[in-house]
């Protein structure tokens, strides 16, 4: 999938705020975290957009992922790495932003999950080096194809609905002037 689709789908992890009844100003933090997490699995790809995130700070990792386990759609796309990030973020941020670890993990995993519609992914690295696709080879979709565009549209629509809901809940009606 394209980076736009990853961000559109991944940032929908902020819907967890609705599920847990915590729609509040923390989305100012959660939304950029979800966007970053949705691109982070591609840090092992030399030409990925994640290297330009945060003003290019992550560019230092551009050529760092080589070797037996570090290749594109390998270790960084695995469930293990997502769980490690979840644990670290839970330790350091749970008291400040309780939903941050879950939003990050869901957004991070959404990247690997939707990549499974384009190609095979190392979901179980390093325990199993076999790569898995979510569809038979004949049904895998090309990057930028119809499925990519459909997921992009659905992700953007989900965000639009979320922010409409957010606006309804947080615009004070007594301050509206007619």
C-alpha cells in the first residue's frame, strides 16, 4: 500500500477513544502518534516516507536495517516488534495517556496487516521466517491499485466521521452566536 493509505488506515486507531469513552483533547497527541506508527514498519525500506518524518530525524535509520532479519517486510512488520513497542509505551506513557500504547500498537499493526493484501509479510519473525499473504497470490493487489485506493477512501471517510463526532461532542453550544 502507499504511504497515504497506511496513514489513512492507521490514524483510524483513534477510534479507540470512542470505544473506551475517552474522546477528549488527547487526540492532539494520539493522532500524530498514530500517523507515525502507521509508517514506522517501513523504516527498513530505503525509500520509505518514514525517513522524512519529524523533519527527517528518522533518516538516520535509512541504511541501518540489513542482515538476516532486517529486510523489508520482515522483522519490523512482525507482531513481536509491535508488542515490544506496546510494552515500552505502556511503561513510559500509560499514566499520562492511557490509550497511547493501544493506539500506537493498532496503528503500527494496521500497516503490516494491509501490506498482506499486496504481498507476503513476516508477521511471525523472528520465530518463523516464513512470510504470509492475506490473499492467494493471484488475488494480491498492486500498490496504488484499486484496493489501495478503496482503503485510502475508507480510511479518510473514517477520519471524517470521527472528527464530525468529535466536533459534536466538544463544540460548546452556548458560545454559538447567531
